[in-house]
């Protein structure tokens, strides 16, 4: 089973759900960032403009740039995206502290928008 | 208006030559139970415990806001705006003992969560005659690496703490209380949480001293939530195993903030301990 953010059949629904989520709208206000999500060797870019997820790019090229990346194994992403996550898989900071994932790039932006990113994770859990 | 049994007061105590105006709340009568909030938190975290008649019928429950926290302002005699706020073990410990003396508490039971849980160990080690028992929630001998700059950065708002501490709770805890954890955390003054982590993640390290704790003088109970990723059940259990006579309990379905995020579930673990203490050490 594909991690939801890499599954082309589910991306439109995911993007729509995220953009209609009241909490995400609050948490992502003023956010205009590109975020690279990596699961094993697969990657995609979430483009957020003024708090709206405008695009999920499944085929980023070497010319693409991003503010920060979140990298974990596909197995770890599946655990992170379970509807009721196990201990240490409850959010990005939990995963970071326990060595389950890595956040690289502009950490300042990543942590400034931790609320938005964790909310996105929650929506993925509900949509998976 | 329905009134709760909790009453709040302000008082003045002097620690290390500095006078502090501190806010504290209390409820109930009986064995004194001194409650210590988490890093960057305040005494509101104990509201469910302080409203629980099963507890307050046996215990005089007291929860203080440390200076700089909650309704306890920084001291008037210190130019705190010119100094980096850092909670030290010495101040933390001396403040609690001084506060206990000021209220005339007779060898209270100490209960603390997170940095309060760490303090339970420091008090058991260094002040065994001041307290009859300590209950450390989310307690560990040493939790390095958590004193990170983003907890106090000019370009990162309190929303980071709001999100960070929310995910420190168990997913099965009631959402309204998980959100309350985040709310309280987003309210502390910018330097306080990270300044408290100086104690929590840098200064507190009792790894080589745990064997010196004498549980015949002070009873030690350690409990840890299954979902705690900062001081994990494994770390807490290992800590307890180094203290002869200490009792350890893992709290299934709870995270780093058991008394706030799901008090009813936390109570199932806590009440037997409070009953045991009131019988044996009451």
C-alpha cells in the first residue's frame, strides 16, 4: 500500500480535504512554502501559497527547491499515518526526537509551522 | 454560579535573598500534597485533581505557580529583562522547601509532572526529611537533548509550543483536554519553557546517585505514560529499577500530561498510590 501523499489516486481528495479544514486554515495562515516529503526513495513536494495547498507534485525534478524536507522510511510513514498512531508516532516532533524521521533545510520555517504540518498529518490519517 | 472548592491566594516568600510574590491554589484537608507543574506550565494543570473529592477528602492539595509562571510574576527587585531566564536545580529545590515551610506543611507528599517528576527524584535524594513521599510523573534520571533553540526564538511564536505539547499527549485522550495542554503552553512568557528545560534537560542528572535514595526515609513512586516520547516508559522504568524500594507503574493510554489530558484514566493509576500513602505514611 502506498503512503497517501504518494498515491496519485488520492491526492485530489487529500488536497481538497486539507484546504477545507478549518484548523488547517488557521494554522497555515501566511504560509507560503514548498515542503519535500520523502518516503524511502520516493518524494513529492507540497506547495502551499497563502495558507492554501495549491499543488502536490509527485515528480519533483532537480530544479525544484523546497523550504524544508521531512524524511522517513515508508514503514515509518505508515505508522505515522495510522488513524490511531502508536507511541512515538503521534506527531512530527515526537518522530524527530525519537529518530523516526528527519527534518532538514530551513528548520525555523518547519517549526514555525509545526501546527499546520501536524494538522496536515492528522488529515492524512483521517483520509488514508 | 457553581463554585469549585479550589481557592487561590498570593503570598510572599524569600529565596536566595530575593522576595517573590507567588500565587498558589489549594483544596481539601488532610495529608498535605504539594503539586508541581511541568516546564512552561502552571498550577492550572492540577485542576481536576483539586476538584476530586476522593482526593480532597484525604489530602490538603496545594499547587503553586513557580515564579515567572502562571500568576506568579517575576520578582520586582530583579532586572529580569536583562538576564536570560534559566531555572536551576538549586533554586527549584530551595523554592519548594521554602514554600512548604512558609505554608507550615508537615512533610508533605510531593507530586510533580515532567520537570516536576524529575524534581521528585532530586528531592528524594537531597531532602528526604522534608517530604514523606514523592510521586514522579513522567520522571527520568536524565533527559538530554531537549533544550532546543526553537522553544525561545524571536521568529517562532507560541504556536510552536501549542503544537508541540499537543502531540505529547496520547491520541486517545479527550481532545478538549489535549487542546488545553497546548493552550496553557502557548500562554507562558517566551523564555520560560526553554529556561525550564535548562533544568529538565541539562542540569537534572541523577544517573550516578539514584542508589543513594533511601526509600525507608522517603517513599518513591514513579509513573510514566505509554505515549511519553520525552521521558519514555523505558527510561522511567530504568530509573525506578536503580532505586531500591521504588515502585514503578506504566500508565497505558496516557502521554506526557496524564493529570490534565485524561484525569479519569490517570486517577485509576494514581488513587491506589494516594490511598497507600495515606495509610502507611499518613
